[in-house]
């Protein structure tokens, strides 16, 4: 029977939580039970010492036996009180060991006490022997239940309390010793088996309760997270709606103004209005591109090209671009030269630093200085952008990395940005596995940082794309596939003005198109063409019909994460609406 319970206990497969998960709760229960047990044992020991016959041969040992129990008991109660008052990792770590030692001590003191004080079983002292045996059984039963939550304490107390009497009973002869030894074995096995079964039950109950508490906590955290996501989504949509409506409203007014000016023939004012319309379109395009970047980053489709390159070249390029802008705003931009090479994606890292410098210029709030530099941290370099502007309050430092969140811009003026820059760079940094940091105090300025690995080999292998690549105006036949007639017409007009021969269709028949126009040099196709047809499929069919790979560009206004991930895996370049005409012209020219 005992072996069955031991197997169940030692080979118990149902526990899902580690001992550490339930240790605090187990210690709480054990501290209560062992405190009661230690107090009870000391009182019983005191009672035994008072009633013990003074003429017994072992009477002179009773005081030392009692004193040892009182000392250890007071120590254990003091440790329990200290742990309850000042719970520290140290007391938590020492608890199982001290509990086992104290329980072993108490078990041994009572077991050895029986051997010491029940040595004479003649008619004069037989009542004392029986009384002490009954008390020992009671102490043993109480100790078993006091240590029920900690298996090592339970087993050590059981062995230490009964092994000395059992050994003494089997060594000595006499009916009393035989009776006590046999009954003790039966009692110890039965009580221990019951205790092991109860221990398993209590630990299962405790773990189930802790699992439920953990699950409830996880559900509460998940509920809070979902509520925060819902709030962020609502705030995102509200801010995006506002910021999208502003340039659209301006375009609507400019359009009406332009119609009047065309009738009046005022060319100068027409050019000014066109310039304003282009600025509104640029702002609208910038916002949509930023929202697309967030969608692509969330979908995990940002292309990463890690290279080893000199950081100083990046600092110099940023300085040359932003120093005039900073000077115009009454600010000083400086950088600290460095000879270190780092390992990162130069394009994406420059994008992060560019955004941080732009933010410092926009939000400085007073004349001051912006400094770029690097601080070495073992095998990493912490690139820092310092400013001595107005600073950011501590309670806002986490929020500023959320979409559309802006400090000191409740009117949402477009001149101060739209609040997507830091949200984007946080996602870029995560994709690059770089840490983003912020230190700031109101009135003292900010220090934004990004931590990058230092290259092991300090050699440059960077290949930067040319920023001024020129293409001569190409001539050729372009096929435009678009199911929106307004977009189709506008593309036809624009491509025609650029000198292309344009073929348009909104219900493509690839074989028929290639049969009539075998000399198509470029394809522009929308992705969603209706009736279950998509641009990727149509472009592949056109290439199969032409028996050659015709350069193509896929355009779409759908920025869902799933579609972005799908299109990024295709071999066809993708551009998301709205598309800059200049970028479109450059792209077509680079493929002809």
C-alpha cells in the first residue's frame, strides 16, 4: 500500500505548475501549521516535564530535553514571524531547508525521548511508559498534519520520531517492547500512507487554485490588453480620419478656386493654386505612406539588408541635409566624429535617425542645440540624438511611441507632423533587433537612442543606392489595367503626356491583348480587378502569352496585413495608392 502511494507521489504526472509557482502559497500554509505544531509540541513537552516522576532514573535529563525544544521552537517561531513581516528571496530560499531541519529535530527529540525516558518498564514505571507512548503517538500525528504541505519535512519527521523507538523495541526483550514495536509499525505505516495521500490531494488542490488564480490574472491582463487595443484602434481611426480630411478639404477648396481662375484666365494665380494643391497632395501621400509603413511593419514584410558600414558617413550625410533646416529654425546641429563601423541596415537605420533629428527640430520649442553621437557599450554602440528642448514628462514617455500621439499639439497642426514617426521607428528598430531608448526631463531636453552592434571587422562593405540616378525619357507602349474608370483615364492622360503609347482596359483578355499588341513594353495593373480576377494572375498570363517577362508594376489601395505579406512574396514590384507621378515615371523609365 505504501509503495502505491509513493509511486503516485513521485511519478505524479498531473502537475502543470513548477514548485516555484506555488511555493509562496505553500509556505503560507506551512508556516501556519508548523507554528501551531511547534507551539503545541513545546506545551506538551512542558507538561511532560511537570508530570515526570522526580524519582525516575532519567529525571535529570528532562530539563535539558525541554530546554532544547524551547530554544528551537522559539527560533522557528521567530523565523516565521520575520518571513511574514519581511518576505525576502533569502528567507524564501532558506525556508524548505530550515523547515526540514526543524521538523527532523523535533521528531528526533521525541523519538530519542521515548528511548531515554522509557528505559524501565517494571511495574513501578509501566504507567509512565504507556503514557509517554500515547503522547508520542499524539505528537507524531500532530506533526504529520503540521508538515503535510512539505514532503521532505513530513518524511524526515516521520523517520526521526519513530525510528529510535522502533530500533529500541526490537533490540530489547519483553512484552511491552514487542507490543509497542508491532503497534508502532502498523500505526506509522497507516498514518504515513494516509498523510501521503492527503499531501497529494492538498497539493493538487493548491495547484488547481493557483492555476485558477493565474488564469484569472491572465484573463484580466488579456481583457485590459484588448480594451487598450480597442481604444488605440478607435483613437487611430479618429486621428487618421481627421488628418486625411484636412488635405482633402484643402484640395476641394483649391479645385473650386482653380475653376474660377481658369474662367478668369488668371495664369499667375492658377500656378499658385496648383502649387498649393501639390502641397496638399504631398501631405496626403505622406500620411498614407506612413500608415502603409505601419501596416507593412506589423505584417513583418519590411526587407532587411544588414551590412557593415562606417557610422561617420551616415552622421555626415544627416548633418549636410539637416544643418540648413536647423539653422533656419534658429538651432545648431552638430555631430561627433567616430571611426567605428556598425552592422545594421543602413537605409532603415538612416530612416530612424532622420526621424529623430526631424522631431528634435520640430519640437525643440526654443533656441538650442542638437547633437548626434555614439556611446560604446561593450560590443554595442548606443547612437544618441541629444537636444536641450522642452523635454517630455516621464508619464508621457511610453505614450509618444503610439500611433497619432502628439504632445503639445491638441489642434493637430500638420506643420508639427501627424504623430506616426516614433511609432514607425519603434517598429523598424524591433525589425532590426535594435533597442530604442529615451531619457528626458521637462525643461532639460531629450536623449533618444538606438543601440546597434559594432562590426567585428572594421571594414566597409556598404553599397548605397544612388540618390540622383537619372533616366532619359523613354518611349514605348504601356498597358494599363484598372477597373476604376477615373484612375484609368487619369493614368492614360499622364502616360500620354509623357510620350508613351498607351493601351487601356478594365476587363483584360491576356491572349487577345498580346495578339493585337505584341510590342507591349510595360504593364501597370491594379490588383483587385473584380469577378475573382487579380492583377498578379493577369500579369503572369500576359507574360505567358507574350512568351517573355514583360516588366510590370502592380498597384493597389488594399493595405491589409495578409495581402501585403502575399504581394511581398510575389516576383512583381508593388506600389500602394496613392502613387507619386514622379516615382511612377522614374520606375517605368528604369525598366525600359
